[in-house]
C-alpha cells in the first residue's frame, strides 16, 4: 500500500491508501520525493477521457525519487539511483507520481546528475522538460541573431521555463501573456518584450507582417495560426499544447510562401537519448534561482485544488508536490 491521491468515477479525488503492485518485467519501484502539478494532471482530476484512461487513477505525470526495487530484466538503473521520469503514460494509462511510492518503466527514467537536487527536478517537471525539447527543436532552424522569438502562454509552466532557456542561449524573447501583473516576473526570466495575448487570440489573415524568427507555442488554436502567419521566411514554430484549442485554423500559405516549419513536440514518448540530452541541457542552462522565483511547493491535499487552477489558467509558473506531506 502507498499513500496517494486517487481519482475515480465513483468518488471525488482524495488522498487515500492505494494498492501497490510489485515491479514487473522492465519496471522499477521508486520511493517518490516530489512530483508536480501540470495541465494534464488538472485534466486527470476532472476525469477528462483524453487523459485519464484507466479508472481509478493516481495523477502525476512527473516522478522524482530514488529507485528502491528492480523488476526482472532491468539494467538501465540500479537500486539507490536518484531518478526522474516525465510522461511515459504516468498519470494517464498507469498510476503516476502523486504517491509516496510508484512503479514505473525503467526505460523512461533519467538518472539525475549529482548537481540536480530532487526539488529542482520536480520544479522542471514535464513542463520544463517540454520547454527544453521545444528549444532543442527550435534551435535547429533558428539562431539567436535571426530575430526575436515569441513564447505564448508565457505565464504557464512551459512558457516560463522556455523564456529562461531561450534567454540563456542569447535569444531575444517576447512573452505573450494574459496576465499583465506577471510582466516583471517574465522580464526577470529573460523576456525583453511583453505582448498581451488578446492581440493573438482572434483569428487574423493567413499571412501577416513577418515579425518572429521563431516561436514556442503551448496554446494552439487561433493563437498558433496567427503566430505562423507572422513568422519570417525560414522560421520555425514549436507546438506542444492546446490551452486555447486543439484545432488549427490556418492555411498552407506560411509553409509554402515563407518556408515556415511547424515542429510538433511530444514529451510523453520521447526516446531515452533525447530525454538524457534534454536533462543534460536543463542542468547547465536553467538557472535554479530563476526557476525558484516562479515555483511554489504544496502537499498532496493542496495539489488537488491547484490542479483545477492550472486548467483555468490561474497559476503562474510551476507547482511542486511534496508527496511526503498530505
């Protein structure tokens, strides 16, 4: 048994004791120290069928902790390793990290560098991991001296980390947010300009004045369409979210008239080598003090409340879950 948040179709989310299976082939048991609250976790709490695919379910698409037992055939990690896992079906198709202990697939684990503490890894979480994957993809097409890059959803978890990572690499970053009160915080992260998200939220012309060399988008919908329409020749835009809409109401014009690239980012199924590359970069490029400035820590009970706030767009930055506290 383990203490965890449990979501089911028969009762509201609550902290309770949950049965814990032994690790099967290719799995390990992790003694969890921290998880985090992500958009998907909020959807899981609301029993969104696109996220919560088993019933009942322990949310938490992030896990940070120490390996305490190995299933058969595990060679990737050893007992005592400090590890993190982002995605890989946790909090969707299998129990996730909002628990004192959890069983996870060994192949998706990343062994944390000694210099990366557990709480920092949790503050990065899937949001920061996704932001780093976005930056890795973007920099293959866009250099810092190509022009300004835009980050949409800048007050959210992906957006805040993306700003810091891009600024650390020398990019001129413009942040799009609907919360002007966060402007000073976004500038401390590295944004040089702030634009109101309302300027992008309504669908515009399929081809607009070329402004952005590239962009990191976690919003989707009309916002992504407008960003593509205003991207310069040869630019690139990464897409990793759908906070506004999953639809993309655009035309082929940005792609065939300006050679713009739309780069999809999937953090859930990222292969081991890419996971390791992303975490190696996070360990060197992301200033812990900047991340701490936009991070708060809650226990399991409060995480349930925060999940709904994240989906409503009312949370700035990152929320770490200390699973050792109810």
